[in-house]
């Protein structure tokens, strides 16, 4: 049984790589990069290669800094545990979400770092875009929950405030963004404003908003 830890590690890594390579459209699929503790690349899925290229990686070049950054963040002492997250904008104008987590190698073996790359969800992107509208932190939180489809009561429970407070925040959000309803808010921010400009590859400023 001495060979079990390396065998188990190999099976886990192989299953993850195989699962993420089954999608016939790797450019839209989640990707996986596996790193040793010293940053050496152990495995890269086809989908991950597509995302890395969109981040600007050249053939035979080191991984983009964003991958090493999210892996390094994972190694910092964190009371929340074992997952590191990062949102970045690719050269194609899309938002990419990077997640790093420890990949246990078994007893006596050094753990490895798994970095997952996948398109950021609207709920992940919304707070970045909202900052450019000059919304307060509370207003951004309310907007993010609206983008997740939560009702006024659910938002109030989540933020431990009254429904009237939620409505006040929403009124302020509507005024600042020039919309009149929740549906119009989501459509304006995530479809009418963000997606068309992303498709045209327009540059984004330091706040994460289109220049």
C-alpha cells in the first residue's frame, strides 16, 4: 500500500482534467491548471490553454501573473480556509473568474494547487461595474443580490435590515443608474451597457468600468 498516495493523487488529477476536457467548446468551458508548491506546472487542460491565451500568454511562455497571484493568495494564512478567488478581464473583453484550491496529495506527499478558470457570473461582475456608478457599499450589496434574483424580503433578511431600507437603497440605485425597475437595472448594467462594449473589446479603466 506504499504506492497508494501517489496513485490516489494521479487518479484525482486525471479525473479533474478529463472532466474539464469533455466540453466540445473549450473556449467557454472551465479550465484547470495544476501547480506544484514551487509553481511548476503539472497539468493544463485544453480549456485552460484557451483562457490562458486570452489572458495574453504566449506559446512556451510562463503562466500569466494572474494565475500565480491567485495561487500565492491561497498560501497566505486565511481563517476562511482553502479557496482563493480573483476576477480579471481578458484581452477579449470578457470577465474571467480564477479560483485556487489545495489538491490533497495524500499522506506524506506535498499538496498541489488547482487553479480553475471560468467565465465570471453576472453576480460576480456586478459589484465591479457598480463601483463606477458611485454606489455606496450597501447599495452595491443590494444590487448584487438583485442580480441574483432575490426579492426585497430575501435581501432584507440577508442584510439584516428592514424592507423599507432595501427599498430606499434601490430608489437611490435607480436614480444613480437612470433606471426605473429591477429588471431594467439588470438589463442596463449587465446587457445594454456591459456586454455590447465587451464584445467590441473596448478598454476598461482602473475601476473595472469601460472608459
